[in-house]
């Protein structure tokens, strides 16, 4: 049974050629992923990626750019994922008592190290996001538009168009 489309966010964090990754449980498996997770009801994409990075790594993430938008269908989960990946800087946070359930470890790994562990990556989006980041793909954060759910004045809809 198809569950639909899940919107997720991911933080691409690079320091000295290595990327901040989480090792987490996905069912019976241990997988590697960027700090990432689902968008919650009423939450902005920026708030979601900041929250997920803190919960999964204990680091405060400051998004600087959108790296890309990724659509992937998981046959195992019978779900399509729409991932919005951000890049930015982090600083350790002293006020995180424990990481999210399921997080086993936090690692700094190079692209090469990740490629040798490709069988352990949570999805094909993991390396694709890193490759796009390394290729210099960046979009400004203001390409994201947040619209309120109130009625829209049809005369002003041209002002609402924001593109990436």
C-alpha cells in the first residue's frame, strides 16, 4: 500500500573535506545518513533542518544555502521521499542531553569513505547530495516561499511567485 510522499530535510555539513554523518538504526540495519528527518506539521523547512541536526548530532546548524531538491521512491517502504538538502555551518551545543533514539554514532567521513560504504547508505540521496554540494550547487535560502493558509487575493498572486 502506497503511503504517499514524505517531505524530509537534510543538512550537508563539511569541514576539512569530511562530512558530518549519523549512523542510525533503520529497522534491523545500521545505516549512514546526513542529519536528516521529516518535516513536522506547521514547521518551516529551515526550522526542520535546524531541529533535526541538533537532535541527531548535538550540533547547532545554521543553514546558508539550499543544495537541491531530491525525489526518490523507496520500493521497500513503498513511499516517495522529497528531500530538501541544505548546506551550512555547525557549532557543538552544550544543552543537548541525548541524541535521538536510533542514533548510534556521529562521524566525520570523507566522500571517498562514504563511497566505500555505499552498501550502508540510507538511500541514494546521501551521495547525490554530497556530489551536488562538491560540484558547487547552491541556491539562496530566499528561493523558499512560505505561504499562509488564509485566502489569497488573486490580484496579488504575481507577488507570491518565488523560484529557485
